[in-house]
C-alpha cells in the first residue's frame, strides 16, 4: 500500500482552462462574476427592507398576539434560518465520522 499521492492531471497540449468546464455549466458562467454575487446580496437586503416596510401598512390579524408585531415574520424567518444553519456544526460532530474512518485505498481501487 503506497501513501504517495498521484500528481495533478495536466491539460493536454492545446487545451485551455475552459475546456474542463461541462457544456451544461457554460450558460451559467456569468454567475461567477463578483458584481453579480454582490448585486444578488444587495437585492436580498433590499427585498427584506421592503417587506419589513410593507408590514407597517398592512393590518395583520394573527392567531397569536406576537404575530401582530411589525416585522415579526421577517425576524422570525431570519432567526429560524440562522438556527438551522448554525445547528449544522453540532449535528456534524454528532453524526459525522472521523477522517481516519475510511481507509486510504484498497487493492480494488
């Protein structure tokens, strides 16, 4: 059993870096642009502010009293999302396997 790593595959002569991109992924390459990613985050923030502002003009009749607070659903949604994301860390420790659990390689590889 050898623990030496295989060298990285070099592109063949005449190939460019873009030749390794799957053809189905090519139409979505514009999503990698930094301006698109920042613009998406600004759009989400703007939509959040608009939904909170709209809450001041809508009279809610909630099932519970706390549902009638202005911006309740925006803050509750954010808190729920943050809870789910942050619970990934303890769940990973609880259900994950150590890095040494699987063998490096076998003869069947």
